[in-house]
């Protein structure tokens, strides 16, 4: 588990739980099938959480490194 702001792990259980919870909370707050833009999405785990909840998601990150 990483302690910094940038979270990189091969599986979701390697991401800090508070980071995951933010996306799970957002997914519950949005109406059905919302369109979402995730800026500074990093490796995209949050965008994936939102997409799996049924939302249309586009993620952007300017860092070329995952």
C-alpha cells in the first residue's frame, strides 16, 4: 500500500482504502448513467469504479507514467 497521493497498484486492494471510498461514494451520489470526466485520473482505478457502477467515464491524466 502506498502512502502518497498518487496510487499505483496492479489490483484495487493495493490502493489506499480512503481513495477507493471516495470513488465509491461518488458513484452512489450520481444519478443513473451519468457522464463523468475524471481529470488527473492517474492509472484510472477511480474511472473504472465509476464505469462499473454504470456511468459513462472519460479519464485524463497528463503524466505519461502509470
